[in-house]
C-alpha cells in the first residue's frame, strides 16, 4: 500500500478545518497564524505515526504471503526435479 502521502493529507485536512473554524469565529490574524502553525505541526507528526503503523502492519501481512509463495515454488521445483529423474530412468 502506498502510504507516502498520508502525513501530508492528514496535515492539510486539519489545516483546512482550522481555516474554516478561524473564518467562522472571526479570529485575529496573529492568533490564527499561531494556531494554524501549531495544528499543522501536530497533525503532520500524527500523520507520520499513522504512516509508520500502517507500513508496519502491511509489511507483516505481506510476509506470510511471500513465505507461502516461496514454499510453493520450492515444492514445484522439487516435484519437477523428481519428475525429471523418473523420466530419465
């Protein structure tokens, strides 16, 4: 799964919500900018944590499938080797 953009999406979504709330509440510019900066930093870090958790879980999910595929390939090779020996005899 492609998780590269998750921190940016989370950060931008939180920033968008903050902008809407700031406009509706008629916040002053300096207070709004400080709030927006804090929100963007916090939610970027949260997005990075979410990305790490997803990467770790998807990696663990992919490993058993790869192990099954490798063991299936080894069994196929062993069967073809034993079939070749039987034909040559």
